[in-house]
């Protein structure tokens, strides 16, 4: 590709992106394709000789775009958001154009030092104390894995990496039954094993891990000869927003010498609003915290903020320094690849810098406050409607509901009908033994009118169910 062609096609991609965003409201939110449609539209073999860009671009528009679920759609109410504010997309374009591999300070000094500064900005923005340091991981799953590996190494007197786990009593990690499956996977991958993830039933009403049950579980394990290593707290769990009372649970965990990691992947972004911080009161006692600016805040995927009280424990667990990765003659620099499982790293801090400067914290706070207020007002309208019942109360902008008297099969059928209709997109969860419809408001470009549409669609589709 000549420099001129590169410019032409980059401009074309940018123009396409702008039009795509501008016309999202006219598209069905969830892809309306059937399994295999896209696979069969792509030939089984790659071409032997190059194809013209006009053809490649036309095929992208013809085959790929219709097969996408539109995560940036203003009426995306499913899962949690994966917001990519346009300004962060612009930054990502620059990052992709430079395509630097930011594993070490010397491989991209600007990427490393901007990352340090951005993590300080985020730490302060969510109200964490200045002793926390941060690193941008690719995902909350990776941050949790890194934290679980620290739990493992710390509990085995830093011998697990070298000797494996056999030489030690069986490690135990504690959490509520509301945690995300990324916690289970971190336990599998770390070699600790699912049987040693002690999932304590959360209070059915508050979704919180009872601190006394945590204490009892640890005491029972100690008596049985296990080695308690860590506690993973939930703030805004994926299913219904389950949140532990951190001020109580962290004290229990620390009294037993456990390493504490908090998963606030979704809810953490809302902590830029001081009035929501009661949700994670006590978090400043944690050893490690993850939240995803790539969920609610608007930094395009991937961008997971991992804040740790003492980064030395991450480095002690994860750093490997063969000669070819050493930086000589630059004391005191950070090599962020020593803070994470993958060696290779993208330049993720640039999109945060663009995002935080363009919108300002106040702009982002307004967005989050609107989402919470609009979601809670929808919850109240559904509560007041004779056909619906609220199943779990709002946690920030997430609540669950169902049609009164609906069986699990009825609720699943209603969710499917709503998503096939395409005007809105939402998902279901299982709570209290039954299926409920899960609603979260978080799309970056959502307006109050989109919530009105959601209400109208819910009333209309449930009347036809
Ligand atoms: N934790 C919670 C509470 C989540 O909701 C999710 C994803 O939705 C994750 C962790 C995993 O996030 P990631 O995709 O960044 O690994």
C-alpha cells in the first residue's frame, strides 16, 4: 500500500466510522443473522494474489457489518456496556498507526509514562488513596488472574512459581457466589483448582457476602489444615450487581492475613461520582482493585485499570528478566510487562488521555448520573405497572424484573422476542432460582428518549407475549 493509498483508505475508514455511529439508532441492536451465515459468505481459501481495496471494503460492508451486534447502539441494555467514545476511537487510530509494542519502558517510553500518569488520574478520580499504583491490563480477567497469582505466591512464601503447588497445603480463596466467572477461571489457571474456591452464598436480598460467614469459612479451613490465601470481593456483580460490604469483609480477610482483590469491573467507573462511593466503602483497605474503563467510562476495549497497594508483589510474582529484555542504564523505570501475565502490551493509555481530557471528569460524571437516574426511573415505572414485578433492586443502573406469573420459559421467550424485534437489546439472568430479565443502562450515547423507547417496547412486547 502506498502512503497515498494508506491515507485514502484510512480516511475512508474514518468516514465509514462516523456514518456508522451516526446511523446506529436506525439499526437493530442485536445482529439479525443466523449461525453460519458469515462463515459461509467468506470463501474457504485465501486469495493467491492480492485483491483491490475497493473490493475488500465493499465485502466488509456487505458481509461483516450486517453480522455485527452493535455495542455502541444507544439502546444496548444487555450484559454491561463496552463503550468506545468517539474520542477514544480517534486515539486508538493513532495507536494502531504507530503500532508500538509497549512491553518495556525503552520500547515505548511515552506509553509507559503516560500509563503511570493516567493511572494516577484514574486512582484519584475514583477516590482511592495515593499509595495505590496502577497498570492497564487487557481485561479484568487478566487483572484478577495476576492478583490470584500473587495470592498463590504470597501464601507459598514465593515458592509456587518454582516448586509448584504440591509442596504446600491446599490453598483456599474466598468469595461470594455473586462473583464473575473470570474469578473461577483465574483459580483454574493458577492451579489452585475450583474445589478450593470457597463460594459463600450471598445474602439473597442485599447480594452481599455475610462477613461472619467469611470468618467461619476461613476458621473451618484453618482447622482442617488448608492454607487460606486470598479473598476476592465483588462490587457490582454481573448478574444482579451483588456487592460485598467491603468495610466488614476486608477486615475479616486481613485479620487472617489474606491478600484482598476487589472486582469492580463494571461499577468501578461510577466511583468517579463521589455520591456512589458508599457502594464500595472500605475499598481503600484492599490490596488490589480492578475496574474497566472499557465498560462504562468510554475508553474503547481493551482498557482495564488494575490498582495495587504494593506493585512489588506483582513484580515478585510475574517478572522474568532474560538478558534480551533488560534495560541497562535507566534506573527507576517501570517495565509494565512485569506487572501482568502477557509480555506484549498495547499502548492503552492514549485513549484514556484523550477521553479524560475531551469530556473532563464532570462530563463523564453527568453521563453516569443520567444513566443511573434514568434506569431507576424505568424501574419505578415497571414496578408501578400491573404486568411486571421487580426481582432485584437497582444497583447503580442495573436491576432485574419479570412479567408477573411468568415461568422461566416464558421469560426466556420474552427476552428472545424483544431481541428479535431489534429496537432494544437486553439479556436474562438466573437469580433466586428463577430467570429474570436484566436491565442496565450504560450506553455512551443514550438519551432519556432511548429509555422511553425501552419502556414502550417492554410494554408492547409483553402484551403480545
Ligand atoms: N467482572 C465482572 C463483574 C464483569 O461483569 C466482567 C465482564 O462483564 C468481568 C469481570 C470480566 O471482564 P473482562 O472482559 O474485562 O475480563
